[in-house]
C-alpha cells in the first residue's frame, strides 16, 4: 500500500501541514526537535489510532488547540481510501471515505504500518509487559478480533482480581463467582494465547532469515514463546482451555492469598536467543538493536502474507546506527516493494547510494 498524501491540523508542532508527492523511499531531514518523529507518529496514528510514544491523546494535540485532525489518502490494491482521524477531549472520531466509523476497530487495519523507533530496543531489553504490548499491537493490526478478545480478557481480569482481593472475607459465595470468572477468563485467554503462538511461530521464520542477512550470516536469531502454563507449541483451543482451567484450579489457594490472577496471557513473555545465548542478558547493545530491527522487518513479510499487501515502513533514527553495508542491506531488502519513510538529521549520516535518490523533505519548526 502507498501513502499518497498527508495533511495535519494542530497535531503536535504542526499547525497546518499538507504534503504530497511522496515517493517509494522518503527521507525526512531536519535538526533535532523540528517534527520528524511527529510526522512518522502521525502516519502511525492513522494506522493504529494509537501512538508509540504516549497513551494520552491530549499530548498529541498542539499546545494551543482543542482538537487535532489527521488525514491521508491511501492507495490499496482494491482502491483508494481516505482516512481521517480527529482527536479532541471528547475522544477519537475516525472516518473512512467520509463515513464515520462506529468502532475504531473498524478503522484500524485500513492502513498498515511497521515502525521502528529507538524505543523498540526495549522489546528486547525491557520488561515482559513491553513484549506483550508489542505482540498485542502487531497482532491487533492484522486481526481486529484479537483486540476484541484482549479487551474482554482485560475486563474479566480486573473483575476477577477484585473478587480475589475480597475472597478472604467473602468466603464460600465468592468461590462460586470465581468459577464463573474462570470460564470467561479462559474463553478469551485461549484465543489470545493461540494467536500469539501462531504469530511468534511465523515471525520466527522471517526474523531468523532477515537477521542472518543483516549480520552477514554470523548471527542465528531464535524466538521462543514463554507461556504461563502448558507448552509453547500447543495451539489447539480445546486443549489450551482445559490446561488453563486446570492451572487456575491448581493456583486457587495461592491466588486468594495474593489477591491476583497468576496465570494467563497477561503473564506471558518472549525470549530471544542469538547463537544460543539469551539476547536480553548477553547481547551487546548493537545485537539487541539488530534483533529488534529484524523483528520489525519480519513483520513486513508477515503482514504481506496475512493481507496480500506490503505495509508502509517507518524508520525513525535508524540510519545513523547502521554502517553503509547495513544501510544498503536494509534498503535493498524492501526497496521496490515497500513504501518507506526514514528520518535523519542530515545527509552526512546517509551512506547508501540508493538513499540519495529518495524523495527528500526538509523538516523545520513544524513545516
Ligand atoms: P529529534 O531529531 O530530536 O528526534 P524530531 O524532529 O524527531 O527531533 P519531534 O519529536 O518530531 O522532533 O518533535 C519534537 C517537537 O515537537 C518538540 O519541540 C516538542 O516541543 C514539540 N511538541 C510535542 N508535542 C507537542 C504539542 N502537543 N504541541 C506542540 N508542540 C509539541
Ligand atoms: Mg525524533
């Protein structure tokens, strides 16, 4: 798919912006704090309705304004689509070809993007919660029903935790209610677990290949799903459901004592190994960064496989970290297939000859 144009009103430091004439590879050049990342973030917002930097939409609206409007024309295989997203204190409103969407989940997925930003290093280095968020964002993008189960699961989890906190006093009655929550927790939980396992299994294949390419054949990358119960390869829903229920009954006393739910997808994790060694513990900064990059690039292939079209690639501050060989590798891997937006502070950091033919946009003070 292809972003044909983009317009922003009162978005971050952009008061009024209209951009067109995007090419296949687009370089956004400018000094620090001029609005390069803000521009990539705006494209991401139109894809996911969520920012990678904040969960508070208020921060996205220009300091002096009450509402922000983002719009873009996207070319897809099946035709062109106008996307519009309005952010205000009343929440988010999304339109497709002028038609307001009742649910944001109907809007998400019209534009698909893969973004790589400096924060993504945390997918490898950071807490399990960050890795789960990565899984949720990426799977949700290609599979809206996943987001539905995730929302339901989180609702049930909150209620079940409240019940567990009060179960000490409430006694027998609470235990009957617990059974009801167990069923609902497991029902949505296994859908999430199954999708995550499928996703990681497919991602692993692409990521390993890409990682070998970027590291000139020297690094073997392996991804493993670490579920809170059962074994990582089990994908049969009925089996998972049974295992989940058994695990919950085993944990019952402990859960009541601690007042929280101790098994389920909210406690899953992923492990990364490079040449057999855990990347989180033993990986150098560069290896961890390359691991995160390989994951993101693998997603491009995965989305293509899933929806039959390549997503748009957003690369924030990545080039300066890569040597000329890796820059060239990166661009050549996707050049003719994937529309790419890349930020950099200046042409000095650009070594790959191919990049010198890109469409260049100079970003200065929100213009
Ligand atoms: P760097 O090279 O340092 O990454 P950048 O060009 O990517 O810089 P951005 O992060 O896109 O910079 O933009 C940062 C600028 O946007 C900051 O000056 C910040 O004050 C401004 N900014 C952020 N949020 C808002 C907002 N809600 N309203 C107005 N300006 C904002
Ligand atoms: Mg930036």
